[in-house]
């Protein structure tokens, strides 16, 4: 049975209200189109996990979808604040959200622990840091071999993981080039995995086998969405749309302007419209 299906179906069949969900991609391959489809379908009470929440999470939080965000760095990369996230934290608009902050190292190790089927991650970190004072999930243990004090955090095991990649083949294997980030770990840690790709090819003949980061048995559903990472970039396909990140700083600063932008660019924009908008990339 083919794993390949339209994005609307992939999201509808795999995401539910109240889920813990990760939309991951580091610097590039950020699954914006998948996030927008989740917004269009109106999911609620989500726990969002992401190493670096940026504007796609700002949009989801601003639409009232999140009840909790587990993250490390949160910001509009290269620009400044996530203003919709800040409005939710400071003013409970459009709803209050719980935040759980970690370091990048803790987030990556928590995904790796989840992928390995472990209950927690153990690593060197947080020494001299203040985050343990505000995050009770950060604990420490003594190494039974060396006596060294080590940090621990709970493993991440999302109900659903969404990632973007360059290619999938007809069998369902997924190829990723460039910066891989934590896509492999989040996919192996999650119960279900939805992948959007730039293109679907018959096979990966002539390509190095190590580029197949996710074999078909790790993937639940695949949707072809050209430009699915925009405004982030996809290595080998299109560059980062810096103007979009700069524009978001003004759009997200005003509640009415934000609502208008979301209505025009997300709520009433299908994946086909999305692809048409970015076809010149």
C-alpha cells in the first residue's frame, strides 16, 4: 500500500487534537507547508516540540493551536522576537501557553533518547546554568563509573513528527541532503512520521546510499509539496527567503495584521496555491 498521498490527507489521518507533535528542520527543510495544513484543519491543544521555534510555530501559537511548547532557542532567526509567542506568554492571547525551555544539547539528546527507546537522556550540560531553576524536568545523576555529575532530561516521543526533505522514492524511502539536524532522531522517536518532499522519483539509482536518511519502514505518509519548506530553504532547490522573515517581524507585531495575513496566506491557501506562489524558487 502506497505511503504517498495528498498533504491534506496525510495531516488529517495522522494528527489529532491534544497530540504532542514536532515539526523539525534545522536552518533549512523546515516543514512550513505541513504546519500551514495543520492550521487550516484547526487542530487544538497541541504540545509543540521544536529545537528552534521560528515563524511557523509563531503562526501556530498565534492561531491558538498550542497549549504547551517545549523548545530551546525561540526567535525569528536573524531578525528578533517571536511576537505571537510572546503575546501568548505575557498576555494569554489568544490563549495561555505553558513553556518548557531547554538548551539545544538537551533537545537533541532528548530526541536521541526517544529514538533509542530510552526513558531519558544523560549528557554533560547545564553546569553553572540557571535553566534547572525554572525547569523541573532538568535533573542530575551521578555516573556510577566515574562519580561525575551528569544532566538528565526526559526523552522526546512525539505522537507525530513532521519533516521536509528533498526526495522520496516510490517505495517510501526518504533522501535528505545538506544539514540533517535531528530529522532522523525525531522520526525514530515518534509514533507516526509525515514527510513532505520536493519531488518523488522512481528510485535513488546513482546516488550515494548514505543519503537515504529514513528508510520506508520509518515513514507513515509522504506528500509531494514543491516549496514545502519556504520561506526556509531546501539545499539544492531554493534559497532562504530573507525578505519573508524580515516582513514577519512587522506582521506578527500587530494582532489584526497577523489575522489578515493568516487569512490570506494560510487559511485560504491550499498546497496547490502554496506551490504556485513559490514555483519561481
